[in-house]
C-alpha cells in the first residue's frame, strides 16, 4: 500500500529540520558509513560530491577532517 504524503504535514513534528539546517555548517551529526564505521562530528561543508566533517572521538576531542562521498554513507543522524 503506497501512501501519498507530498504536502501532507499532519503527522510531522513541528521542529522537523530541513536539509539545509540538518546538514548546515556547524551541525553535529553521526554518520554511519558503509564500511561499518560511525563517525561523529560537525559539518564543515556539503555539496553534490559528499560531506566534509570535523570529526570527533567519543570524548569530543577533534580527530581531523573526514570527507565522505555520498555513496559511502548509509545514514546521517542529528546529534549524538
């Protein structure tokens, strides 16, 4: 059964983000890569090629910058 949801915002939460805010510069995200590794960090930039992260270890210390092509990403979650 296919549901028609374009324009239907009845069930959406009021605080649901848009892509520009969700993947905007400075947003903290957790990225699940196809390699099985989860990366945490702040979005530096994103474009049609992929996502650039200021990666952090579990304690919050910076570990360097990571570029992830979109094809290598399974899921992106907000916060951590």
